[in-house]
C-alpha cells in the first residue's frame, strides 16, 4: 500500500525559517533552558536546511524538528547545567525560585506549562508538538502548576 | 506575589528578550552545504525505476544521447590498485532494499512521512488520519536491536499477543484519546517491529500490525576493488570532445550523488535506476572556459565495468566535480561508496590546520571508548561496528569556555558576562559523521565539546586513512 501525498505548495527555506524558528525555539527553550534551547534550535534548523527536501512537505514541521533538536543535542546536554541556578539580571520581576522549580519538573510538565502559560500556546498546539492528546497536556499543565505553587508557596487562590 | 501563571508569562517574556534569535546565516554556516537527504529521494527513485527497466541516466532533458566523437586522447589501461592501508581493507557492510509498509490502514489514513521502499537508518513510516491534527496517526518503526521488546514501547499494561505468528507485546489504553498504544514483535532475530498508534482503537492497531509487510532487504559488503574494465581514455572519449583541461575521476555512484546532490538546479534530480552506491563509475568533465558562464561544467558518467554511457549531468557550479577523489591508481581510500577525506572535507567544510584533525575511524571504535559513549546517537539502537565514521576534532586554545553556562565560547579578552569563576581556558569540539553514502547513511552527526585540550582518548584515535 502506497499512499503518497500529492504535491505540496512550495515554500522557500527563508519563509519557513521565519515562521518556524520562534516557535521551535520557544519549545526547546521550555525543555532545555535558554542556552541549550537556543543551541538545539540552531541544530534543528541546520538539520532542516540540510534536509529541506524532506522537511518541506511535512505537515508537522515544528513537532518533527522538536525531536531533531532533542536528538542533535543529546550529547551536549550530558555535561551541562541547563537551567541556571539563579535567574538572569534581565528577570527582575521573576521569582528567583521559579527557575529552579521549573528545572525540577518532569520534562513534559515543564514544556507543557511553559508553552501554555508562558507563550500562550493552545493545548492542541502543545499536543501536536509532543505527540500526545490535548487532555494529557491539560493534565501535565495542571500538575505542573500545582507543583510550582507549592514550590513558590503561592496559594491557589492568590490571583490578581 | 503574583500567581504562577503570571510568573510563567514574565519568565517566558524575559527569556525571549534575553535570548538571541537563531539567525538564518548561522544555520547555513553551521551546516555549510550538506545536501545529504537529497540522496535518499534519488535512491528511492532508483528502486522505483528499476522495476520498469529504465535506462541509467542523469536526466537533464529528453534530448537524444549526444553523438560520440572519438577524440585524440592518450591511451591508458585500467588501473585500480588501492594503496595498502587500513582504509583500503576496511570491512564495511550495509543493508539495501529494506522495505516496510502497511498492508491495511484505517479508512482515510495516508502516508505522510518516511520511505517505504528503502528504509535507510531512520526507519519510521507514519500514516496520518483524515482528521486534522498530529495526534491522529499510526507509525511503523523498525529497530535493529535484540533488546527486549519492552524497551521499544511505552505505557501500561503490557499484554502478550501473537503478531503474524511471532510473539509480541501490546501496551497502552484500550480506548483512543489516551496517549499511545503500541504493538511490538520480532520478525527475525535482531529486528524489532513496532506499530505505534495515536488515538487509534487497539483493535485497529492490532489489525495494522497483523498486516504489516516487512522485507529485510539484503546485506552487502562495500567493495574495495570493484570491477573496472573501462580506461580513463575511453571514459574521456565519451565526452565527445577534446578540450584542454578535460578531467576524469574513477569514483562510485554514491560519492558522485553525494557531492552533486545539493548542487543540482531546482527541479533536476539524479536518476540512476538500479545503480548501487558502490558501483564504480568514471566521471569525465570539461570545466567551462566561457567567461560569461564560468559555473557550468559539462560532464558525462560512464559505468566503469560495462562502459555504458550515461547522459550528461545537469549543469553544475564550477569546481564541484573536482572534489571527487579519483580512485584510479594508487590511493589510500575507503571502499567505494564511502566518502573520502577530500569529499567529506568539501561536504562539511572541515577546516585544516595545526589545531584541526580529521580521521577515519569506525563505529565500533567509538562505541568501545568511554569518551565516545553514546556519541553516535544511533537512531536504530544497534549501530553496526563496521560503520565508517569521519571524526573531526578542532581545538581553540585562545578561547575561554564556561562549562556552567552552556555552549558558550568566549574569545580571549572579551567579557564572559555573568559569573566567570568557572571559566576555563581553551576549548575543543569534536564531530563525527557517517562516511557512507546513499540510504545507508544513518545521518549520524554527533558532536561534543569541552575545555582545555582535546582528551587524550580523542587524540589517540587511529586514522585509518592517513594523509600521504
């Protein structure tokens, strides 16, 4: 059985790059922190450049490259602290405990909660990225928020 | 104190502000120009066109084959005497013609990723459902591993089932909408097949698995000394002209397509029905002498055994074919179909100099050394130890390296920014790529780095193809 997809509309790599890079970087930064997230994004986009004929027709390019970024930086991650122990000076209004608490979350929870609440991704978008159902994303987010609240000692009803 | 959601929003915004976006130029320069995957499509076409018995062509247009004009070129005899060196006796094996496809799919599912007719190393065929969304799909995956099947699946509970007469396992929820469902079985020793369903009923996934068709293909050994009956002079005659500067190189189909893969004009594609990557060929070309069009090379390809002429190559930028290693005569080179030092340097833009090294090694060597553990990132679990690998090591003694700040390299004399207590002097970077061409190329492209001088284990790796 061969169900080849039909011809796909053409998109230049430059247009693709401008469209995909910010979202891919947000996703990989959520997973690996700012430094390794950027490195993984660069690696994944380089891979896409190299394999453009293969990437171009993909329906879920960000999700695929998300995995490429993980694979391409696996070795680098073994040696490095991904999330700095203290927030950078550029984050004066971020609770210093947040980054450590984020780093302590399971990867899936960290990615889900950061993308949903930090970058306003929909549950559906995160589900597509991670290859899981939207309901599972919601579960991850709920659990992550509960863990972060406990870590930062924020009452559940302390909303503005 | 604000709520967590607000904190996350501020954190994400601050991170985005502080983080430098990846630039397009950075991506391009990081990769150089490595047209690796164009080859996969080309070789897939090979398999497809073999079935219809097509001619061996690089199809540029439908013109008649050019008339052969015997030019007054010097006569010579076939010479293929690889210089005695470790590379020339390297035992390299691969599998070709491996196929995997679904014999039954739920209604409306169509293939969206993967090549069913030549799996290559990344053996993952994905079929997506009619509904929009990534979560409706089923994948077929082949692993080369004798590890327990449980390693290839996720979730609970595990049930034992029989798939096509083989013992298998199934995990995952009974109803769709709850993550993954997996079926795994072993059709042959050392091979594991997995069907993974997202939002698919277990019964449907089992039916997919029961109807999967898998052809393991055939293992082949790369030839060091393929049959070469055609002389250089005969190959040059096929060009049909006598022009000063005409050149010819004895190489392999895999190397040629790798070198030219990313340089083909848009819409052109190398079409070589039935030619394996190891096939010895002569490439003869005449660099253009026209000042107005210096980028065009006229070239022809001749089967080195049969003498069959292949139509002219599409126009190529000047200098591309000059990166092929001429394997005639006495050279220390790996088997045909495996990239040589010259070729891999061109494709990957490896620098040369006293602080850089490029060595031919093997996957087995990397696996046996603790410095290289997991370096290969083998996508198919069990990397063949015979896989030839080009290993590049670059050192920068003048750099400072901040281990606690991720992959940050700071030139001497410039501020590191942030804590500098852990900054070390010097840095090194090591990369390794699969030296094979065609679908056998695993896409291995691992890299690692560190501070100070390169570890002794890296420096001590033996070069199987030392420079003369």
